[in-house]
């Protein structure tokens, strides 16, 4: 399993568009052009470029025109069993690419001030107690949030599953009868990131790698 991440750079934006936009469908090109902020457009593009880079770790060259999305917006490639997932927040994009796994999900969030109590309604009673009583409430909240989001993305049905309908305990949870395992991925002190899979992640070799934007 590979976790690849990179950060925004406004000075590289036009060059990235000129070099890579033609790899993607016209529909995606139009979507990028509708972003009001260059940051949002670049994060979206970088997420896909990280996936493309990640597939080379498995000696695969992929056609980005074959990138599809499920009914619940989970990305996949036609006729390819190698799994991947993308997330971005703040100024960072991250992608997880894995072979021979039943499912994977990744979520990253920039750690910034937030009124944690506002989200109590989306937590189970135990989660609310753990987060609201934590010495570092902000760190506890972002751990809770990224774990939950990673699990939902691994499951594949997204926010059609209420956040408070399942509880993560000691990095493990179940949705219906499906068990998921989570693990923290450290990419930056300013971000919180977790991955999730049906495979116990303490048995999985995980390579975390920064891909400097100038290498694209």
C-alpha cells in the first residue's frame, strides 16, 4: 500500500494545467474550469496525478479517461482491480493506492479551530464523551472525524450512512456485519489523516511518500 501526498504551489498552476489537462475527459476539464479558486482546481488535479503516480508503483500505466465514480462518488478505474482513494484539505492532496485489498478509504483534514460541540449530534454518546472530555479536544475531534470519513469512503456508500450509526473503538468498527480497521497516517503536524480497510492495517506494509509538486 502506498500513501502519496503533495502540497499546492500557485507558481506551478498554469504549467500543471498545460501539461496534464489533456489527459482527462472534456467533462473533467470543464469541471476544473468552473472552480472559482485556483487552490480547489489544483487540489482536484493533484489528487488525480497522485493516483497516476501511485499506479506506477505497481508497474501500471493508466488511462485517466477510464476514471469512473460510483453512485456514491467513490472513484475506480474500469477493468482494473487496483484500488485507490483520494482526499484533500487545506493545501494538501493525498492518495492511497493498494493492490489485493477488498477496500480502502483515506481522509485528510487540516487542523484548524472549530467548535467541536456543534458536531456532537453526529457522534455516538461514547465518542462525544471521549472528544469533549479530551485534554486536547481539537486533536480528538479530528481523529474522530478522519477515522469516520475514511471508513465511510472504504465502505463505499458515503454519507448515506449516518456518522452516529457506527462507533470506532481501538481503531476498529463495524457497519452492519462488515468490519473495518483504521490507522493514522502522519504527513504533517498541521493535518490529521487516517486510512481504513477491511484488512487489519497493522499487518500491512505501508509506504508513505511525499511527491514534491515540481516533480510532476
